[in-house]
């Protein structure tokens, strides 16, 4: 399994409720359109900040953590080819500009290590 993780921040001036609504009603649909047939899971983990150790509540560094799971490296690479097609790049980029602070976008492949706590 290959897991891609992207922590992302909403664009300046967009409220958290606006961000979540737009993501789930518009951007998610674009993601599903191009990930279908490649990815096995497409998750959005929306973050709700908690007060820091001094009790202050700040604007979160990131608003969502995106997870895309692929069954294997071959499928991950095939999806990358699809996502590199000029028309696909254009559609995704135009929508991302409406939603995200593009300066803070990052992508990571994840190696998971889990402790057995039983």
C-alpha cells in the first residue's frame, strides 16, 4: 500500500465553515473523478484546533489533512500520469486556487509504524 498525505491550509480570507463546505461539495468531487480506478481510499481529515498549553486558541497551521491510499506503486504512478494530463492539471489548479493557500501545500509519502497497545 502507498499512502500520500497532504496537510493543507485554506486560502486567506476564507472562513473554516466556507472552506469545509466548498471542499466537500466541489473540490472533493474533482478528486473523486480522477482518483476513481486508482486510489482505494480518499480521506479528508478536517482539523479542529485545541487550546495551546497557555489556554490560547489560534488559527490552525493546517485546516485539513488529505490522505490518498493506493494499492501499490504501479497504480500510484499510473494515477500520477493521469493527474499530469494538461486538462486535468488545469481543472485541479483552477479549483485549488479558489480553496487553498498554495504557498503552504506539501505532499508526503508515509511509512506507518504502529504500536500494539493491547
